[in-house]
């Protein structure tokens, strides 16, 4: 029995709370109303799950108790619909036809508890009190935590543009929810920073955050990295090795350039995402994991699905929440803010007495299209400060490899030809340094190498 102090605290906390009880059996509803009459929360009884869902959508709820088997809308269907309205609303499922499959499915869909009829009504009321208390504690903890706007510099996320502020708001709302996320956007826009922010701004920030570049690994390497392997699984496998999905359990894994993996690998990954289980290469026993998947791509994933280059079932399992990072050319008002941040960072790193850029340079940078986005801007600031010989920096227009002043598009080339010319031009400006070229272009080194190999030219 809870102490009187705890009981008093629960009663105070439950003031103005609404608890929905949904069961097509009128007797069950009457029984619940009678047992809960001394509770401080409002009890709302429904026999029709569709009408109950309408009320939850319109007036809200703090906890739902629902039967599993009901005409018109099953308890599992109701649970799915509730999760579209409120991903954190506690839901207790009750049924007279309890099976292991039903319980597992209900819990995977987000049910908080699962009870089999006949059940002890006092036990149900205690579960309701406990869940309301946990929800209240969670609300207090979240409210006391610094909001994303106060922490964005910690995560390297700088900006006041409306599109960026919306992303900050989304991160605030989903950081503590175990939902998967897809981050889309051009290379260099800061997709990995968003992934870091989602994880490190959450209540499980102390758990692992693992990053893997899907575009730089072959299928075989990617499989062993993600799933691990057993001793003797292949030549050289001299010991058991846990996969990164095992290591990340309890936390998050960031799959960068997800669209670069093969169809076969997509299928294996989909099973892991869906079941939260993996089997090591060469192993036979499944291993349970608890991982939030965050995936990123710089390609149009919906076009790839239409072209059957990416599995729609994997996409829909990952795309619980979608975030699109805007290119820098669409948030030019943030350029000065970003410059201040990068100047401070690299002036301190290279011990340079640099205060910023002159007015002419600022104007040029605001007019420039930044095909490499923030990564290109950051690289330019780093290079300028490393070579600085004064406190005020000046950037010559020729230092910005924009097509508007390079002449690379003077003869109306195809998009493929234009891309090739631009990459060659940047490679020349970087004096053949492929790593630096990839950074400026906003692509990874393996992508650059594949493009150059395909050309079979002097930069191969």
C-alpha cells in the first residue's frame, strides 16, 4: 500500500486529469466508474471506440484504458490512431483473449501496460495512478530542461531563420520520444548536427550515439559493422565481435547516406528496424536491441522509391518524423551569424587576432550560392584565418568557385558536364587535395573517388 504522503501527492497531481475507459461492455464501464468514484481525475466512459477517439482528439486525455476486441475499431487500431494524436499518452490495454502475440503487438505499438480479463480492479487503479505519476514527473523534467534555442551553439547549430527555428522546435518535441527520424537535405547543410542534437538533447543522452557512413562501406563491411560477427564466421574472424547496433542499444544510431546501401542490405536493415532484433554474421541466436534509428540522405528518397531504388517499407519504418535541412542559399540572413561562430572558433584554434571580414567580402558571400552549403562556408573561414596576416579578412571573388564568375557554364553544358567541370575546378583550387575537395563540395571522399574513376581522366 502506498504511504499517506504518496497518496496525497497522487491526489493533488491528478486534479483536472482526464482518464478514458473504452469498452463495448456496458457492465465493465459501470464497474470502473463505481471503483474510481473517489479518484480526483475525471472519468470518461465510452462504449464506441470511434466516438472515444473523436473526444480524445478534440478534448485531450491524460490516460486511456481500452479493451482489445471491440466492434468498429479494435483496441490495436485505436492505439495506432491515438499514437498519431499523442505519442506519449499512456494506454493500458485490457482483453479477455490475451495471447502472447497480442501482447507483443500492443507493446510494440506503444501500449503502456497489458491486462487480461478478469483482472483486479484495484490493480488497474494502481496502474493508472502510477502512470499518471510517471507522466507528471516527465512533464516536470522536460519543462525544467533548457530548450533547444538555448543549447543550439553547444551542438554547433547556428541560425535564426524561420526554417531553422522550426527544426529547433521539432527537435524539442521529439528528443525524448523513441521514434525514428529521417533527415533530408543537400550535402553540407548540417544533417549530422541535427542527429547529434536529437540524441544529446534527450533523456537518454548518456547512452551511446553511433555514427556510420553507409556510403563508404561495401555491403559485406556494412553488415559486419552493423550486426557484428561470430568467431569463425569468415576467414580472419578470430573472435566474437558485437555490431554497432548492439553497442548503440539504449541510445541512437545515425546512418548517414542511407540511400547508398543495396537492396539486399536494405532488407536486412528493415528487419532490424522492425523487430529490434539482430543476428550476428555466422550466428544463430537473435539479440534484442533498443535503438532509435536516425537516417540521413542528400538524395530525393521519394524519387528513388518511385524508381525502385529504395525500399518503401524501410522508408516508412524510418520516416516516423522527417526533417528537411534548408540549403544555405535559402537562409542567407544566417550567414553573418555563422561567420561570427566560425571566426571565433578558428581564431582561437590557430591563435590569430582576427575579428571578422570586411564589408565587401560579406557582400560577396551573401550573393554567393554556396553549393557546398555550411561545410563550404566553414572551410572558407578556416582557410582564410589560417592564411590571415591581419585582423580584418578580405576574400577575393576568385576565391569563391561559383559558376557565376568561373565561366564553366558558358557553353550551355549538360548537368553532368557542369558537375564534372565544377569538381575539376574545385580540385584544382585545392591543389589536388581530395579530402579538402570533398569537404568543399559537400560530399564524402568515396563519392568523389567514384566520380573521378568513372571519368578516367588525369585526376583519377
